[in-house]
C-alpha cells in the first residue's frame, strides 16, 4: 500500500490508505505501507513491521490545498528495494503524485493497482499526466474513488477506471458516545483553506445569529417560542486559521476545536445535529459526509458532483459559495433539530445511516481483493 502523503499529517488519502490496510489485514492478508513520515503516527491497528518510511515530506500546493508529499527519490528507491521482493501486489494511491510510487511503478514483479483520488485537474496536473503516461502503463488495474475522479484521471492520462468509493470505519462511528450539546449544533471538519468554504459558513452563521438571514432561515424555535441559538464547532487547522479566528473569535456559541483525533471526531459527529461541508470545488468524494450520516448526524453541503453522488437523497445541498442559501439550509435543519426531541427527522437519519453503511471499509476491502486478483491474473501467487 503506497501513500504519497505524510502519515504524520491527517488527511483523506492517508486515512483511506491506512483504513484499507487495516481492513485487508483483518481479512487475513499481509499488508505493508510505504509512505513519507515526519513524526508521530496514530496507531493504525496493524501488526509490527507494517510501515516502510519513504523519507520526509515537503509541503507543495495541490488542487487548492497543500499536500505533504515525498520528494526523496533515494528513500523511495530504498523502500522499493525493500518491499518489492516480499509482495504480490503494489497498490498506489494517487499514482500521479511525485513520490516513492514512481520507483514502485517501475519495479518488475508485483502486480500493480492504482487508485486516483483527485477531482478537478489544473494545468500542472495535466502536464505531469502526460509525462507519467509511460509509467502508468505498468498498472494492471486503474481505480478511482468517484466518477469525477475517474473523469479527471482519464482526461490527464487516458485509460479505463473501476470506480471504488472510499470506506468508513462503521464500528468506530456506531459505538461513539455523543458529545454533550446545548441546543442545535453544527460541526465543520476540514482544513482551514479557501477551497473548504469555512468563511462562507462563518458568514452564514453570523447572519443567522443576527437575524439578517433570508426569509425561512431563522434558527429553530424552543418550546417557549424563543429562538434556539446555533452552536458551531470548528474542527481542523490550516493556513486560514489565524485570520479567521481574528475575525470570528471564540464565543460561547462558536468553538475552535483545532485538530481532533478519530475518537473525538466520532463523538462530535454523534453529538452534533448538522455536519456542514461548504466546500467551493475540488471534492471527489465526501467521506466525512458519509461518516456524519453513519453517526446519525444530518448533512448540509455544497452541491458539488463528488458530494452529490455520496449524499444522494439523504442530505441538503446548496450552491457552492452561496452564503444566503447556506444560511437558509442550516436554519431549516436547525429548526427541525430543535423541534424533534433534540434530533432532526429521526426516520430520515436512520435511512441516511443505512445508506452510508454501503460504504463500510470491509466492503471496500473486499472489492479491492477482487481487483487484486484480477491484476494477478491467476487469482493468487501464494
């Protein structure tokens, strides 16, 4: 399992690579993870010797964000020499990322499977794609986490793709004790950068609090007719954190949580009434949206293709960057939460949780095992 991004930095691809490795191990397969490492790593639940470091990472701009990528080719080559003789399949996440994976793509012997995560390609991505096409010819199977990611990869490097969604740790989510709340509560989870739309959410909650939101966007009504104030939890950090905190400092109803671990995130999702994902672009697959639904939390998100496919009919989608529409949606869902015994539309939430269960990590791992066997050609080498 090859991850181009540092395992010491929380991220979607890192979480998927480690979660898939753990699920494969639980199915009885031996898994080694190759990735850059910059410091401490949370215990992924894998046996000793699971990690082969591929150097330290360098932060590079990518798709409106900053990616902690390995550029240490010597460390990458060393990792490839150590891993290749011991494995049947090399699974590369984000094969176009400049990292150790290039050496593993060239290595003879193991079957090779690649998963493309990115949605939306800039000029740089297309240039890298043209240069990397000869290397990618070594992939026996190409996968993408969504139709949007498949379209992005196909435009850059051609080829056909198996769409295999990201996976959820349902046990962690289902067993979480809800974090205590006082009234309707909205949770934001993500890197604090323009692409994630946090500023749009802060402006929308300001409008709700001031009563200046459009008609129909007022927060819920408490039993005695008083407006139910909205609480906002903001998880994560990023380049915009300090600027946004200066403009929107912490208050009794606005909480800056910083980075939260998986256990706390599960509890926050179980306690919050609404998970808000106001991203502006570049989202190929909304894992946190599915996590919210699995935890019994309603979803309000931007109407992006990657989110739309994940949410289906089980959430509220608004135009990206439209603060007025976001305020309306949050106010409506918060109102339902305030008038329905502390949660909104319980039957709808149960249906959403059932929908999210389709993306269990165990199911995703089983699908990948089928694709590994296809790549091997004869079903297995051991």
